[in-house]
């Protein structure tokens, strides 16, 4: 059990540092600097001419011959110099003459020199020598032949995405090394990053201008606290919010924020927040981040999420360490922008996922996307290009976009679709259908060709067959969207991702059904000639918000409700409710039970107890239900037994059996609305998915709950597949004038099991449902148990109202019982854009992090997924 540590202090967004002084001028660039280019319009400090050699500085200091002045800053002046014996060019920094006899300044200067001497890394400017000669205190540093990034952007304009990814990744490597040495830069900005002519990026002023206070001498710390309390440290345009509110209480995440602002500057040409000094400060504290995807066409959703996690307002929502940033940016860094020495050391891996973390990226030459809606009964596929042209994919044999999700085998071959399902009545044990029902099982009990397979492998077979029979292009799809119920939990989402991977699909995105359906409705409104069916009521209710949508889905996969807002050409999912285990299968089972009871009353036997008759009964009840909601029949005849005696079933009698299911569905609607802090009469549009919702009695009950004046839109599975294709295309670089990609939210709460003060277990929510994806939090946990082993147990909310919990699994760590710090771990929890949980741990003695195994532990390991993928490829 894990007792929660004291909560990390969050910056107070309403606090103004009353005695904060304007930032002092930090050390300037070392090469060809003629004026400051920090993106901060309020900090244009006049500098002395760099063309005139200062009269108060000798032209030789010890072994160094000074050539010219190349930089001026608050802590001194920097000269291009040469070590006369070694004949090596250096950047020589000297303390200002007026500070030479100031004991505190001299001590501070050498404290920082000692810190700089600890940092030896290819991406940090190296300190070679330090000392005193001829009455001058100096520091000799590596001289870089190149430009600062601020000067490069001013000269050539914003950079390409691959170039920026390489630059930021290199800077992150240098800063990560500094962080591991206990040094926090606190002034990361384009002007403090220099790019050498060979492409190597160097971080300037690490440990010189601003270092972690624990690295200073006691006298320096006391002087600093006395003379400059709560001072700004850094450049406002690139400062983190916590630096503004409490400059002396920052950690590595402040540098991550500033590096994210630098990334934005390199791509766009200006900092994220501009204007007056107060405009900039208010921007960091409370403004929404600019939409990077709108400002740079090469940016895809994954890269945008990297940027947003770097610049999250709360430190808890940021990356916990820069090694994560390094990993995430690796697929984007262009080889031509990366120095050969880095390329030789880096293992460049291809990523299988399209989005968030870690994930793959699409090059601008991506051309075609496939989106597949995997239902319980059918599979539907669409394709789209970057212009947003979406079309349904049909097989050559029947021309229909719907393919039965069924697999069977005879003595000679494996059968799919209608060929497989046609054997259901005659050879029911040879047919495997309703495959999503088997998720969570180690093996499907029915063999295929004498072999029992994991459900993920069978799903992969069906997906591969769908692509084989419907995809018309000579090359495989560049990206893939797989529709899943928004209420799918971690196990179901991970299984669908594994199945898609085994099927050989590339850059896979899991698209929530609710968002895909809403996107389809937006497409219809943009193209009125679309064949989608809708009923629009004229509302006189002034309470209704035309931008609010309520998605109601009742399919054989799940019941799911979602509240979605359409704002600024983008869909935002505000809340969801429902469960995969409260699907329309319960309604179908009510029909089977109703018919079985009536048959038993007449014939005296339960047909459900005999596998052969049970399969036949199931098929005929499915047909009866289909006739009721597609042909809107009030009564149907079901043939019973070999003599095919017809049993007449009234729709009213069946729906009476389902009354509790409809009541539960209505209850879930109110749960979703409550989570979104709205009432049903606020919703402007209702989107219905699922044939059960077409029944007049069900529709009447929904109208009773939602109001007769609500606009009702009806979509089907083909529409959902269309919407999913548009969602994926909207995430890609190089897209045309597409809407911004929908923004999803977490559908379950992730929590950890802890002990309260009385030693009793309770659940502490870590990532609440409704959090915008990707959702992240960093928690520092202290384990007080005397045991040498720490256990961290994770749980996930469950049930159609989300009131229950089920275990995801647990992690164990070895601890040192002697020290408190060794029993503390920084744990990072993140739910990525696919809705999948990722966990990382960071030891107190390290600024790096380790990615932990994924929970829950799925039946298929990564190694078995790779093996099954290879095996299926051989069968092509």
C-alpha cells in the first residue's frame, strides 16, 4: 500500500511577485552578435559596440591573447581569444572591472565556474580553464563557429519541422546531462542555443548565469537571498509560470517548458505569447497555447501533443524528464539536420502507432488513409486522401461496404465473411463470429483448422482480409484508423491495437466511435447532398446550445453516451458514459429468452441447452429483431423446430422484456450530461447510432427525456467509418483545409491504491475521467512501509455509471530502507491519445526515467505480437 506524499505545490496563478525586478541582462551570444534577438520586445537592452576593443581590458590575460569583443552580459564580457601555447581559439569571459574587488561577486563567479566544470557533454559549451591573471578573473570556454538560433531565425525565418526536431532533441540531450548533475538552466531560449557549422547544437550559459542554488556556496546563497529575493531569472517570453510566481522554486520541468517555447519560436518565428510585458506574463499564466497545427503545415497531432506536454501550464502535466522529450522527438528528427556523430550513436527505430506516446509520425508524402469500423457483426472500411475525399470500400464480389465479421474453416481452406457465416446453421462449431466478445480470453474455444487462436490473432486475420479484398491501391495504406467504442477500457483498447499491429496496419490510431460519428455529421452539414439520414426539428428553446452534441450509441459492441462540443472548427469530447458489457446484445438476449420460454411452454424443452438448436434459435431471433427495427414490423413469425411451426412474437412483448435495459440507458444519458455539467435541455443536437434506437417506442422515450424540439441526426456504421477517416486525415501533416482533429478525453478514471492514516486501503484518483487527451500527471510518492519492496497498485473505474473499480495490475520496486529520499519515487502517469495508459518511474537520485511495462498485462506480449505478425506475413 502506498500512502500519498505531500502534494507538490502548484504555482498560484493569481499571485503577483510584488518585489520582482525586471530581469537583468543575461550573458549574450558568443558569435557575431550585433543585437539581441530573444523574441522579447520589452527587453531591448543597449549594448556597447562590439567593433571597438574596450580600453579598460588588456589585450593579453595570462596565456590568452584577446582579439575582439563578441558578447556582453550581466556577469561579464566575452572575447574571442587564443591560447598562445596551444593555439586554440576560445571564448574568454571576464568579470566586469567594477566587480573585480567585490568579494561576493568573485565568489559567485567561481562558484558558477565550478558548476560549469562538471558539465562535459557534446551539446554543452565546454569550460576549458579558469583563473586570475593580471588582476582579471576569467573563464575560458569552447569557441563555437556558428549562429545562435535567435540569429538564425532572424536571418532565414522559421525552420522546417525535421530541422527543429533535431535541434530541440540535441538541446534536450545537453540539458538532460546538466539536470543529472543537479544544474537547472532557468534561461533556456533561442539566444542561449547555438548551432555550429557541423550541425551540433550547443547550450550556452549552463551553470554560468543561473544554477541550482544547492550548487552555490553558503555565502553566495545568503547574499543572493538577501539582495535579490523573488527575482525573475530568465527571459519572460520563454519563462515557465512557476518561474514567474516563485523564481527560486523551480525544477527540471521549468527548463522543459522553456525548451517547448523555444521549439515554438523556431517553427513560427515568434514566442508563443507576445505583446507587452504584462501580456506575456498573463499568457504564460492563463492563456490557451496557440494551435501549432494551424500555424505550421508540417505539424501533425503527435508532434502537437509533444509541444503541449512540454508547455503544459502545470508542472504535473509536463514531461517529467528530458529523456522522454528525446525519445518522442526521435522519429521527427531529419537525418540531414542531425550531426553524424549523433546519428551514429542513435538507434533510429520505426514506430507502429500514429499518435501520442511514444508514437510514429507521417511524412508529408503520406497519400492514403484507411479507416476501419470493427463492429460485433460487420466490418466497414473507408479510404481518404489528404484532401479529405472519403469513400467507402466495397469488395469486388458483392459491392457492399459491409463484411460479416466471421471466420470459419472447412477441410480445404479458411473462410471469411458471408462464406463463413453461411455455415452457421449447418456447422455452428466451425464458425467463429462476434470476435470482440472474446477479448480478455487467452484462446478462443472454437478451433480454426484444428488450431485454437488468441482473439487478437483472429481479429488480425479479419482485418487483413478486409484490406486484401477492399483496398485498391498497389501500396498499403500509409495510416490506419480503427474505430473503437469510447467506453472501451485499457484491456480492450490494447487488444484492438495489438490486433491491428498483427494485421500489418501502419501508424495506427484508435478513434472513439462518438467522435467519428460527430465528424460524420459535420461532413453531412458541409455536403447536404450526402445520403445520411437526419431529422431536424425547429427549436424554440432558447436554452439549447447549437454547438453541443449528444451522441447516443446502442450497438452490439457497447452502450455509449458522449457529450461533444463543436467549437472553432473542432470537436471536443466533454464527457462519456456507458460500458462495453451493457450492449445491444442484452436486448437480443431478451428476445432469445422470450422465445425460448414460449417454446418450452409448448414443447416442454429448453432449446438453449442443445448447441445445435441454440445456434439455430440465435440466428432466427437475430433475423426477427432485424425485421422489427429495419422493417418496423410490430410482429414477426419465427420458425421453430424441424416442422417449422411459426411462433408469432409481438414487438411490444419483446420491448417489455427490455424495459429495464432502456431505463438503464436513459440513466446513462443523465450521467454523461452531469459529467459535462449540462442538462439534456441544453443540447442542440442528438446523434443516434444503432438500429435499436430506431424503434418508434425507443425513439419516443428518448424524445420524452431530451425534449421534442431537439434536432436528431441518425448515422450508421458506414457513416462512422467515413468520420473516422476524416479524423485521421485531420491529424496528418500536409493536409488540405481540413478541420482541426477532434480532441478526445479520458473515459475512465485511473487511480492508485493507497493507505489512509488508519492503514485502510482506499483509492486515490490520479487521472480523472474527462481529462483532455493526452492526459498526464507526475506524482512524487513516498513509501513508508518498512519492507525493502514497494508495491504500486493501479485501478481503473468500471461500470456503465463508472462507480465501480477493477484492477489494472501492480508494479514492484526495490527500496533502500535506510534513507527517506531513497524511498521516494517520481511516477509519471499518462493516458495517450489512443486512450492507453503509460507509466514511467524516476528515482530520486536520477533525472532520467524508466518506462514501465504496460498494464493490464495482456495475453499477448510484445514478443508474441511480433511473432504472430511475422507468421501471418508468411501466409500471404
